[in-house]
């Protein structure tokens, strides 16, 4: 680069000097990282202090103030509540540990060291901290977290044995627990059990013991054997099956002959019908979105309970594509189109919370079914027809595929595609009185990821367009296991995905940015499209003015959102509470927010309480997008996994009489064919083992309900016949 003539030839520095220079850079960057982390903790300490002072002046609740500060920190850090809680704990505890704080703010201690020291010493008294903190800091400069933790406890036990024993007992009651961390690579999750040191040593000894039940020629690694041993212990087994190639010559052959088969999986798996049929390599997912290998899903599905979800493709609605009403009101029309032509917000005919006495809301799905005017066992209850209350026997999603619930096709006029599912934790198992699993195999499948195209006011969407979501238009019954056809190709992993949505995530990110920019232009748009909580409905159904949502509505909401809707929260929807976006008015239910899918969301307990206290607020945007905001101007949008459509006005649909034109004086079918028989209940229909028996019971129940209607009509026509005068 420079002419070195006259200055001599440039000398290349030795390699060791170059490496030493880069190592100096790494050491300097480590210090800078520590300084940046310390600055973050100090900034949060100031935020928390100012918030608490303001709350004290206003007479607020300090606990709710801390909760709101944690939510703000988590959103700002783009982390989970657990991440924010660690920062909060360190910020609070460092006030009592001046030497540790000094080493931290000068960049000498890294984050893991500070977290270890504060997590152990925060239960110590001020006198104990003053005695041992100097030695703790000396050890912290050269020890890694596990060794440092053990050294801190040794120093504490020497200085204050009584206080250390009391702290360990307190930690046992407050910290013990088990959680799953799915942040590992390659589909590997971590089972994190917080137990006492003694219990941990016992658990390790048990694992070592069961690992020793295989011979030395077992091909598995030590780590794989330990994991297999832990699962065996969880299933109550006493030994592992050796996988060596010696067969009966293995020294431990026959050790597992007396072990009973393992119980079925307590799982809910969402899988596309194309994947089940071996036509696609699209992965299945757990309810929280964790992907499952498609071949594993096919294997597990052969012995599972299924439930079908019929879905259709809809476009991710952009804010400028529809007039949502700048005053916060809901205006579903656009260029004269009907309310159901607006992409993501297009309503199906009725929703899962569709009104009308004939709908299967929580008030309509008692053990004995409807009354004389009610629907039969195959009407829209929790495990009945689709969200629009269709009769499954009239071509619903559970009438396709093996045993009436195996798979779905592509022939829907709206581009709907069938799915197979069976779900112990889904719609069927959430009805009152049901257990948390379904049947002896306890494995669930639910699918809405099929093929299809949809035409609307936006025109036809090819499957390659990345800006598509799915909307549930039908929910089938929970069915027993059905036999799957063999995969079409030898290796299903080589098959292309059913809908190659390349760029899907970038489209979602861009959509969220457009929503936020659109709201920033006119802040009144942050009121959402249903500020009254009525979802665009003019009159509520009976279930809409009941505080607790029915099983069918709750299942639909949890299917639309896989986790808590608060930004970055990873609590699965199955463990969340169903929250009313606009609060339910217990004094006047028709005035408050209604219990309908367009006013419900799954929220974990922590963030539900933050919303209730007013620290954060949530509203629904078009298609089920949730806008979270607080008084500081922080806004985040959470998009659903399945679209929530703006429903049409509810229409009560009555079943056409099976005897049109029949005279009221003629005997009914029930009187002719079933006279003297007891009418079948819904429990009888659910306990039927075959499809033929179910259809017979359903037909018999329909005859009984029709008979009840005719009897009521006879009473109205000639009341004196059934209610003679008293003379």
C-alpha cells in the first residue's frame, strides 16, 4: 500500500505476536461486555427506583409496580420474563454486596459470576456478607460458577452454620421445581430439575445403577444411556434393554422380559394430513410450536386419538388493506365488499362462539344434551361439527378418511383442506368432566396444514405466496386410531413440504412493522377493532354472556395462539389462562366484553396480572393480531398461528324436520319404532365403539328430539288434549 523504497522492506510480525494481539483484543472485549452488562443493571435499578417512588407517592401497590417494570424490561431486552427476572434479582441484591458490585462495575466480574454470588448470598444476613464477601470475591476471580457456588457455601457454613442451614431449608421450599428448556440444538431439550444436593446425588446414583444393566458392548454412548436410564426410571422400569448384537448370548438377555409395556404418550401433536399420508415432509409440531420429525409423528399417530380441524388459507391482512375505523370502531366494509371478503378478517358463517340457542356453547353441552328444541349429539358441541355448528354427518371434517376421521381432501370451494388430529388436551378433552388425556393411548393429533387455494377480493393466492395464514372452519369429533396408508416413497424425508412458505418469517416481521407504523401515525387506532369487546356482533348468544368460556371456544383460542400472547413469552397456551381483552362485566354481562373468540386470548398468570393491574393493556387487531402497549409508549404486536375471523351476525339455524308435511296427529317415528325405549344420552353416543353404533344412536336421538318438537306443537295446537280444564 505504501512505497517503502528508501525505508527498507516491511517486516511481517511473528505469528505469536499476532495471536497475542488478538487475545488482548478478546480480553478487552470481555471487559467491555462486563461493563455493558453492569450499565444495563444500573439503568434498570434507576428505572425501578423511580417507578417505586412514583407508586409510593400515588399510593400504588409496590408488587404491581415491580411486575410492570419486569414486563417493560423483558420487552426492551426482547427476552422472556425469566431473563428479566435474573436482571431484576441482581439489581436488588447487589445493594447488600458492595465489593461484588465494585468488581462488577469495573468489568472484573462477568455476568455468570455475579449471578452465582448474588443467588447464593442474598439469603445471608448483612453480618455474614460482611464477614465472607472479601473471600468470596477472591474466589470469584478464578473460579467458574459451579466451583464458586460450592466455595461460597463452605465459607458461609464456617462463618454462620445456623444461618446457612436455615437458608438451605428456605431454598428447598422456594427454588425446588422442574422445567423444560427447549433452547438446545438439533431438537434437543433440557430437563432442568432443581432439587437438593443430596437428592441430586441420589438421582445420579440411580441413573448410574440402571445404566449398568446393559452389557459393555452396547453401542450407545454414556450420555445416551444416561438419558435412556432417566426415561426408564420415569416410567417405573428397573433396567434397560441392551442393544448389543449378541442376542441370547448377551449376559443380560431377558432382563426386561418382566417389564410391562409403557403407557401411551400424554401429548398433543399438530400434524398436516399430507404428512400423515406420507405426501409431505412438513414437520409436525407440539402445541407450543416445537417441531417434531414427520416420520416420528406418523409412527405415534398409528396408536392415538385423532381430531380433525378443517382449515382454509387466508391472507395476512395488512393494516392499510382494510378500513378498521380510525376512531377505533369496527368497519368491515371495503370498497363495498361484504364483511367476509377482507382476507384475514373474513368471517366464516358463525364462529365457534356463534350465537343462537342451537349452538354448542357452554350452556348447550350438558351431559344430557339439548332439550326438546336442542340439537342432537352430533351438533355443535365441544366435539361436534365445525366452528359454524355444522352437523358432522352432513359432510363435516370427521366424515373423511379412515373411520370417518382420518384425513381431509382439497375439494372445499373455499380452498379448505382437511386435517387429522386427535387431541387429549384439545377441544374434546377440555369439556367439563373430561380427563386430561383421551383413551388408553393418550396421544393427540391435530392438523390444519393442508393444501389449497382461496379466491377472494384479493384474487387467487398460489401456494408459493409466503403471506398466508390459516383459519379454522371446522372441528371434528375425537376419534380412535385409524390405519394410515404406507408412505408413497421409500424415504418420506426427501419429499417436498406441502406448502413451501419461503420467507414466511420475514413477511411476518415486515407485517408487524407495518402494523406498528400504521398505529404510530394515528394513536387512536391502538384502541383495536373491537373496543367494546363485542366482536362486531349486535346481540350476544347465551354463551357469550357467560364468564367462563366453553370447551370449544377455549380450544379454538388456544389453537390460534400457541403461547401466551405477551411479547416474547414462551409459556404454552395450554398452561395459560383465557383472558377477556375487554373485561367481562359481572353486573351487566351484555354491556361488558363478551366471551367470544374475538375477545379472548391465552395469557400466563404473570402477564395476566400485569394486564389486570393496568401496567400493560392488550387489544385485538384484524385477524387476531394482539397489540400490547403500556404508558411509556412501548408497543408490540403478536400475530396468531391461526387466523381469528371477524364473525358474521349470528343466525339461528333449525334442523329441517325429517317428516315434512306430516300431520301433527300422525304418530311420530319415535312412537312407531322406539315406543317404550329410553332416549339415548350424549354419554351413550360418546361411549359407542364403532361408527355404525354411533350413527344408529345419533339417528335414534334425532328421532326422539323430533318427537319432542311434534309433542310441543301438539300442545300448542290443542292444549286441552294434554292440559284439560279442571272440571
